[in-house]
């Protein structure tokens, strides 16, 4: 992680967001969800961008369920801005392939746990006697603008499929 990202406490971020998404908020139940969209808008180029983006994607169903039109509209705006930024940088990608080339992102059962995995890979100590649990390109691939664009597109597609326009009353989730 770059020096500018060292102040971020990812464990706290995941805990706050997880407590809200799993129905056990210990503070303002929407603060952690709203922060993801604000942080995504404000930070489209650092190593932490993937955390904010995955946070917005993971909280999509909760955002729709809460039915707060201004927050849904804000999440959509943040995702549109992010998507445009990532698409502008796709030419910088040097990868031969991506985990979901042309397909919808298949997130793990626990997207917040996946944020933890990326963070763990970032923080892995550089000790020769310990083998890293992830390939060295793991975090680089997740931060690739092509992958970030796919995640942003899928999260935006979900929100738009559940909510008419930028504010109307959301449709109901099936199930």
C-alpha cells in the first residue's frame, strides 16, 4: 500500500460496514455504507480504491432495502464517476487476461471477507522464510482498471435494475 493509504484502518472499515450489512449496527446504521460512496468519489486512484468500490458493491442490496433515495442516487453517481475513470485508464492494463473477462463478476460469498484478503496480501510481511498465501500479482490484478471497471459496472447495473431513475422508489428485491 502506498504511504497515503497507511492511515486507513481496513479492519475497522470492514467491521463497521459488516455490522451494518448484517443487521447489528453499533452506530449510525447508514454511515459506513454512505462513507463507501463518498470515499470512492474522493479516491479513484489509490490502492484503497478497491476497498471503497467493493464496499459500494457489497452494500448495494442494503442501500436499496433502506430506500433512501438521496443515498441511492449518490451511490449511482459515485459508481458512474468511478466507471468513467477506470475506463479512461484501461489502456494502462498490461494483463493478458482477467478473472472474469467479459463475464459478470462472481464475488465470493463474503465480499467483506474478500476485502480482508486483499488487505492481508497488502500487509503480508516480506520474510523469506514465510511463503505468501497469494501470488504476488493478486492485489495488482484486483486493482487493475479493467477489473475495477467491471466491478463498478456490475454494481451500477444492480442499483439501476432495482431503482428507477436517480431517486424514484426502488423496486423490491426478489426472495
